């Protein structure tokens, strides 16, 4: 997952850096002395619109916000107009979570949850994101279009949060040393509740592939009592990059007064950080009347008949954007 390198490279050490934050952007960067690349994502109106549209309870909204940031962090590395999707299927209170990123700039998301189980979890003080996810799978899918093969990486969810699951994905599927940080904030004012989210991904991509080697995973089938060696030292450059990036705090990722450039300068100024052209992100759904009509044509006449409501119309509501559209059955099955 290497960030794109289009645009003019800017050296933050040699020009003024604005403190004014920009929302709904992805900012790629590189720390050349540490052979490290990454991206910073700041979501404002885009994630706020997604969450407000669905009216999710706070605990659900936070997890959807995290998932949206993670999806944009990963999907914005695509160098083609394809689709990146994050999807969970679990036995948790939130049993399904789906986020689509249509490169280069469109994101949409929704979650399915058990309201009664959520109330119980909150009452029992067990409504942390990882607890709400439960056990199951996290699938990350890259769809490059009709003429290209799809790629999917699957990570088991066993009580860990999305950050830990992302680390596991890169370790097992991509085999790239990676650090991911996610943060979501709820700002309650007299005008209502507004959401913000931010994320950082840092990856070690040295010229020599030998330096990408990481500590071996536990084989899983070792005899009981066998000693598994854990002695392994990270590459010095990656150790330093990881230590510097690891100092970032949640409030820095969602602070509207702190620009992504200033944040990166705080983290990596001793080594010299460079940024590339920022990419805008927007809340946008790909659903349309034409797409839904084509979908309905794929059903049998009997199946369409069963969809007709009391008003004599076929109603369809998009799970992502909540837009409701209705159709005349006669358009599909003329009498």
C-alpha cells in the first residue's frame, strides 16, 4: 500500500507551515532518511454527514468513524479508479460494518447493529469498539474493475479493535512493517453534535527487500510446551520511525486547528519530512435510480410481486445514504 507520488514535493523545513487544518483530505508524505512513507487523513463534514444521516448511537458512530478513516487510509493508495471495501461480519452487537472507498475521493459507510443488545452493553459498561465488534472476520477487498481480478485479504476478529486488525492484515497479507493510528471525536454544541475523525498510516518501504523481514508469527501448531523464539530486532530505521509516529495522540489527529502538515512536522522534523499534493475526500454514494432499476430487473416476476407494498409500489432504501426510491411494478411486468 504505497501512497501516490503525484504533485510537487514540498519540504516542510524550508517553508512556512499553516496551523489552519483542512478537513476531508488525504495528505501523503515521505521521511526519506528513514525510508518511510505514509498518509494522514482528516475527515470533518464527510464523516459527520455519514453519521448524522443514520442517527447512530454514540458507541456505534465511533466505530463507523474509525472504519471510515481506516478505509480512506488504505483505499487512497490505489493508483487507479477502483474500489476499496472494508467489511466486517461478526457475532457482536455490531454484526456488520461496511465502508466503500471509490478512488480517488468518494467514501460511504453503514453499520447494522442490535439496538437491544447495545443498550445492555452500555448498561454493563462493555460498549468499547472492540467489544461491540465481537468475533468474526474483517475483509479488505480491492476491486480494480470488470477486466481485472479482485484481491481480498481476510483477518480474523477475536476481540481486537480495528487498529490491531489493520496491523495484523499488513503483517500477514502485505508483509509490510506498518503502524496505523485512528481517532474519532464527538463535539457537542448548542447547534448539535458534530463528528470528526483522523488517522495516520506509516509504512517502512526500504530499497532492500531484505530489510522488510519481520519477527516470525507463532506457527500455531507447535507442540505444547515448545519454546518459540521471540528474539528479533526491527530494522533501526523502522524502529525510529515507529517510535516517532507512536508519539501521536488522539487529540492531535482530530484537532481542527492543527494542520496535517504541522502534525507531520511535529513527528518527523528531526529527520526531514516531505509531503505531496493533498487529495480531497467526500461523502458520496454510488446508488442511483438506474442502478436500482437494473437490480430489480434481475429478480423474477414473483419475487418482484412479493416486494410490492401496500401503496402498490416497490420501495427501495439505500443502506448507505438512506435515500428512498419507489418504482411502479408495471415498469417491469406490464400486464
